[in-house]
């Protein structure tokens, strides 16, 4: 199986493939720890960032922040894995090679 890395368009590509147009071979992608994080208390910044990612208005919809608080530490379903490249976190399916 290939390992994930990001291309110019943001899609994950297999680093084992050769000649992938737009591949970024120099980047370092880390597969994040997949232990259950649901008991971990997320930081307010994590909750706020995830709420914005979900499309919530943090100020106007503060009553919905519980959704982001639970979601940001929810386990990633199999066969997906959380990966990080630089500051960007993305999700990669090691069976289908989707990102």
C-alpha cells in the first residue's frame, strides 16, 4: 500500500506511485495516533476551529458548540486515519487511497 502525501490539488496520492503529476515528494506526512481520544478534553481553540470547519458561527451559535466539542475528539472510522502534513490535518483511507 502506498503512503499518503498531498498533491497540488490537495488530494492524497500514493508515494509508491511514480510520475504522479503534481506530487510533492519532499513533504513529510505523519499518520497520527489512532487511539481513542473521546475521553480527552479538547482545548477551546480546537473546539472553535472545528466549529468553524463545520460551518458554525462560534459567536451566534454558541449553543451548538457541544457538537464541535464531541466531534473534534471522536474516533475516525476504520479504515480512515488522521494524517498531518505541516500544520494541515487531513484524513486518508488506506484501503481506497482516498483523502
